[in-house]
C-alpha cells in the first residue's frame, strides 16, 4: 500500500521567533521528506531552503521541497502589492501588477526554485472570479516568460464563493487550463483556517478542506487538477492550540492532504512578528512537527484520488467522523458534454454558419426553451439567434447558434454561456475556434498518400463496424475549411448517407480523413468510393476507397470457470445469490447489443430470463451474471442458460447453475 508524508510546514517573516526552522529543514531533507516553507517580505529561511535544493541537485538527489515568497504592503497610495487594480481590464492590470512586483523581488530569490505570489486575499464573488482568473492567466504568461514559478490568488479561507460556481467562471477555467500546460511552474495558492482554535474541522469542506471544490471543478471540465499551495494554514490569526492539541489537528488534516499529490503543502501561521506575538506559540510546534513528520507515514488507500464534496457521505473518508459538512445549492448549472459541430471550423468571410454543442442540465431547476446565450469571449458576431433546449434537471440536449462569419480574415477564439432568468451567466463555457481564411486563388486539390487503416482486401466480419482512415495532402491553394466535405460517390455505401466533416488543412498540409463504416451482411468483396467536395458539393482530388473482404460472422463461446456459486453449493430455501460464469468469445464476431444470455431449461430461479451480454471482442473474456433465488422445495435444482444471437439462435457451450436446497431452511 502506498504511503504519504506530512506536508504541513511553516510560515515565516521578519521578526517573530523561527528558532529551529533550519534544523527542521535539514532533518527532513536528510530523511528525503519534502518540506514546505513560506516567507513574506523577506528571504528568511528561503536562502537555506534554496541552498538545500541546489546541493541536492548537484548530488543527483530529488526531494520536492516547496518554498514560497510573497511581497505585502503598499509602495504608494496607488500601488498595493496584495491588491490588483480591479478597475482596469485584466490584461492591463496584470501588466501593471507584474511591473510592480518583478523589480522588487529579492535579488537572491531563485525563480527556478521558489514560487512567487503577487496577490493575496482577493475578492471572492463569482463576478470577480472571472476577472481574477483572466488576471492570473495574463500574469502567469508574464511570469513564465521571465522564468518564474507563479502561484495565483491567495484566497482567504472559506472563499471564493464555491457554491455559486466561482471555480467554473470563464477566467478561472482559462487559468486552470494554463496550469495544466505548465504543472510545475503554475499553481493555485489558497488559505485554509478553521477560525476556531478548538476545532480544526469547523465547517469542514468550506474552511479546511475547501480545496476539494477546486478539484471537482477541474475534474468536471476535464482539466488536470492544478498544484495547490496552502500559503497560510491554521486556526486563528492570533491563536495556536497547545502543542499536543495542535499536533492532533495536524495529523488529521495531514491525512486529508496526503491523499492528493496535487497538494504540495501548507504553511502554519505564523512565526513572524506581530499578531499578538503568535510566533511564540507557533514556535513551540517546530520540534513536535519535526518529530511527527520524520516518524509518521499515512497509509493511502486505492481511493486516494477520490474527491468528496461537502454534502457527500462524511463516512467515506474525507472528514473525521462526527464532523458535519454542508451541501451545495446550485439551482442553475450546466456542463458541456460534446461538440456536435467541430470545435474548430473555417468559414469564408461574411458567410453564415451554425455551431452546435451538447449540454446537460446539472442544476436543480428546469430550463425554459429559447433561453438566451451570452457571448463571453471574442469579437461579437452577428447572427440569427440561438436555439436552446427545454431540459429537466439531469437532461441533455443541443444548443444551436446561427452566426455570420466576420469579414476580416483571421483566427477568432469565441465562447458563450447560458443565462439565468435574471440575466446572469451560468454553466460551462461553450467555446469555438473560428478561422476566416484570406481569399485564395486556384481550385481545391487533394492527393492520396496512404491507407492508415483497413488495407485493400482486409477481412472484415459481416455486420461489424470499422473505421477507414486515409492519409491525404491538401495539394491545392485554398484552405480546406468548414465547407469542405467527404462524400460517398460510388460502390457500397456502408455508412449513413451524410456528408462527413474534414479537418481544417492549410495548402500543403497532410491530414487524415476517416469514416465509420459497417460491413455488409453478404460474404465476398465489397468496395465503397469517396471523394472530397467543396462548399458547393463539387468533388475534387484523388478518389478514395475502402475495399474489404467480408467473412461470415461466427458466434461461439467457451465456458472458462464458475466465478461464484460452484456446482453443488448448499443454499437455504429462498436464499438470494448472484451466479457468475466466466466465458471466452471464441468466435470471430464481437458480442454487442444483439447478444443476450437466455434461460433455456431446468429451474429458472428468476423472472429475469433474458439478459444483455456485455460487449466482448473476439478472444476476450467476460463475466455473465444472473441474480437468483433458491426454490422453496428441498433437493437438487439446476438451471441451464445459453448465449443467443439477434435471431434468437443459441451458440457456444451451455452454462448451468447447480445448487442443493437444504430441507427446512
């Protein structure tokens, strides 16, 4: 079983009392355990931390220590190190704020080792989270260009407004996507305080543990979880429990953090000056935290990556038993399920086009039809309006938007969101990359290069699906855009009679074209011919074809073993059991939705006598399960089952269940 270390370290600054912090770092490093150290307005402790990392690297030792620096306070009345200029557009505010910070980072700060924070305890409201996400995205670009490791936000404990979708605003998702592209150089900084010296789990999942909302948002949108730094952690700003009580809390919270490799660590508040001399209380934790970290290992189960939000079962491992958690309220929520039309399209200047996304109502209220969309990113486009589905909670449908391409050539990143009755946006961004090509002379042309799949004469089982892929080159002058299609021109269709979209391809670019086909039922040789066509439907370029040799489908199955309820199992009258057989597909055809497991003779022991078989490829094994109830009559009972094809024809070896029912129960 995997194990994890305590990730909770210390927060320093000028003044206070960090006596013993150097020994803490050195002892953990010697044991190859990562430490987490944060310092504000000073390199106190960071110089030694950086030197430890440099010495490790020179010796070929890799211990992922974490050090963080933040500048606080004000330069003048208009320049606050912690607060961005909210009145400016996010890009301009980011440039101004980075220009404020960069020349004032300590000259001995190593940007390849130490993370930098540039904002702290920012606004929490959803409407500002979109702005902050975009501000962080632009700041991150500047930090990356200058070679820094950057941590954004420093949200206060209990913020942002997670139950209102703060992590799912357009700007936040944009920043999280950038973090995924640079996982070792961009991160999210948060604070986690319980605001109670006696109960570290007060409002668990909103205060300590609130980071799970961030991870759930990333998972929901298919974005890898970002690295998280708890740059302030503890109880209250002026109070620390007695060491024994504090260590118990650290052990409990450390178990939660250890489950997530994206959590890099936490800094106990506070060994610096001020705050009613809290450093004198926090300093007493250095020695016991050192000993605990050296000695203790957390056992990580197989669900170490599971994320539980507040409101989900408290006994599943996220929170200590007996600590209440709160549930979210999301009357309006939406997730994008798929691009029905391509995510990136090319349209000629000034031409109309349609874009369609599939969405799901993830909220608690139904949507009315024709709810408006709001464009939230990119140049505004003219169009005929939107069509949105009326969906009950949990329902899925298509959102369709009729638009007109801009007249200026270029690439456009666009996005829309659904709106509530009060006009506020909600749910996932509905993105689109639009390319408007410059006018090009000459006719379209294509050149066949190779068959990527299904070479000519490939044997295919009758009725089975396959994907034919050709590698081709744009050999003409125009770009292949949204109007370019792959069309069927002859032979056996083997596919729906619809145009098939083509990837955008610049002149000279090599792309792969694919079409999903289904082999005919008749044995023998079959051919399907295809060509590219322009926006007017005129074919051009080399012909493309799929040439296959259809073989009759052979269904067969071999019994492998009884997984449960071996022959002769003794059961009480009326006892429920689950019988599972392991079988192998020994035919040449896949078992899909047309193959079923059917009772054929003996004692059924169930009313469910016809069950679907799982999808199983030729040569693969599958478990077939039936829920049974032992008869009331004592004695031996046998039920016999067979797999059957779409026509009800049995195939493969017979399967049976054989039990002994005891007299009198």
